[in-house]
C-alpha cells in the first residue's frame, strides 16, 4: 500500500487540528464534567474525505498524543478503538463522492449509518472488552462508560459532522452545474 | 485559554536525554506492554521503583510534572470510586476468597480482596505514568519521527507524525486568532447562552479552522511533491542518532526486564498475584 503525499499531509495536519479541537473547542453540555467534543466530528469528516487508512491513523495518532500530553499516560485500549472508529467511518469514503459536491439526503443517511455502526461497535463493544482484558475492570462499569462515550460521539458526529460535510460539499463545484444562457 | 499546559520536550544534558530516540521508543513500548499484560503486584511495584529511579536520572523537576500528576491522581481516585460503586465484590471474584472487614450495607461490603484489587488497579495505571512522562519530556520531537522509522514503521507514516508535531503550534495560533475574531463579533460559548447557540458558535470557530487547514494540506503536499517526496523506498533523517554503547546496554537490560517480568507474572498460569491463598 502506497500512501500518496496528500494523504500523508492530511493525516499529519488532521491530527494536529484534532488535537487543538480536542483541547480547546468543547461545549459544556450542562451535565458536570461532560463536554460535547467536536474533535470526533472532525475525525469523521476527515475519514470521509481521505478514506479508512487516514481515518485510522488520525484516530490512533491523536488519541495517543492527547492522552500522552494531557495525562502523561496512554490508554491503549481506547486508542485502538479510536483508530477502529476512524477506519470504519472511512469506509463510507467510497460511497460518498464529496469532492463532486454531492451531499444530499442519501449521502447523509449513508454517512450516519457508518458512523453509528462504527461508534456502537467501537465504544459499545470493543472498548469495554479491551478494558476487561487489559485492566480487569468490572464489566458493568466499562460497558456503561463505553455506552455513554459511544452515544455522545454518535450525537456529536450526527450533528456537527454532518454540518462539516455539508459545508464542505458546498465549496466543491458540481459537475454540470453550469447552465447555458439562452 | 492559553494557560492550558501541555507536556513537551525539555532540553537537558542527562544520560537519559542522550540515549538514541529508537532506544527510548522501544523501551517505552516494551514497558507499557509489560504493564498492560501483568497484574502481578510484585512486578508492578518493582517497575514503578525502576521508573522513579530513571526519573531521578533524567533530572526532571517536580514542578514540571506536578500538574499532570495532580490530574491523573484525581482521575485514578474517581476511577476507583466508580469501580467500587459498580462492583463492590470484584476483588472477591478475582481472588476467590472473602475476608470482610466491615460493611456499609448488605451490598457494599469492604473486603480485603476488594481493597487489594483497587490497590492493584491504581498501581497498574500509575506504573505507566513515569515512563510515558519520561519519554515525552526527554525525546526531541524532530528525532521522534526518525525513531518511528527506526523501529520499522514506513517513513510515510513517520513523516505524518512529524508533520503533526511540527504544526500543532501553528494550528493553535490559527485557532486563537479565529476564536478571538469571532468573539469580537459576538460569538458566545459560555454557559450563559442556549445549547443551540453554543453549537453554532463552535461551528463558527471550527469551520474556518478546518477550511484553512485543508488549504494548508494542499499547500504542504504540493511543496513536498515538488521536492520529490516519496520517490525512494527509504529516506534518511537529519536528526537520527547512531547507536552507542549505552543504547545496547539499555536495550539488553530491557529484554531481560521484559522476560523476568513476564515470567514472574505468568509462571503460575495466572496474571494476578494472589496473597490470599495460603
């Protein structure tokens, strides 16, 4: 597999933007200690633009860097899940031709199905199972944690991720968008 | 907002700083893997002692890491409380015996096993911290990409990581400019406005940031293509350092450490150290 230069740069810059968004751009949701995080919406956006490999790598690099710089420690179980979620959402890249500026009802539906599946499997199943295997934590606790994280991400991506993609699609030129003046 | 602290490289001249980046990366990875696999109290305690010694050796000052340690201490406390609330007898399940010390209610008992289990969970999380901190503080970011490709990761991916590290500061600058410009125009992100307003406020900051970054991606990738990036199978790194005697010694020590650690943990077929079985 040969990554082209643009994808490599997209992974690098994307990871930096994710880090900044994760650190600064979060909205207090009203529930204490719970913020609505735009970073995952951005990860989903990037995955649709650049594909599954970019999605997985941005998820991986970012989660590892965020953990390391904020907590001084890396939770590999959740890092792996971030990479997984990025990769699965990235699979939607083949089905959504965002570069042609097409992002209507059908594409919004496709995007959201992919992201819901990715988050549900990733946070609802993979993260708790890895936590049990690695850290032997009680299953009730990790499944609840996973469910809360997954649900929060699904909602954020559904709202903010869709907005990002729609705005991006508007900036692309549609083929056949010119009409002949009579 | 600019007061948010991030851990980063601190330049010093110590034996730890002078090790080759590849060595440090390998040690860091091996260390975290042992800490993830093992649940053996003895292995974890010895590991923690070792990492504190290296900490001393790298001459990292207390105030440089204090804020992270406070943060992680709080997090671990919260995690222990959550585990206890969800499963007050998890330790009993794991160690197979039950020594009740006292009880709050019929569900919330306090057993020796549970206390020992919580101690182990905390220890397990804690053991990784000094090494991760050490790695972050003593590795020059520009050498890090060279180290990644040194352990066999393709240079394309190493280069992506290197771009990330290089551009975090620039993007943070962009973010501050955009954020201040939008706030000057009346965007409010505080709790004083409705959730809907906050979301649209966030979008008004995030969207320009994302689009300026997409432009940056095109700019940088064009520049790299023009300079022939990706033409060859391998590339060399300006900041790569050659292996020295110290590196070989550290790596050999690490191999020994991993083997002993895993042997002690798994020799009885269990990853838990059980002091309750007579």
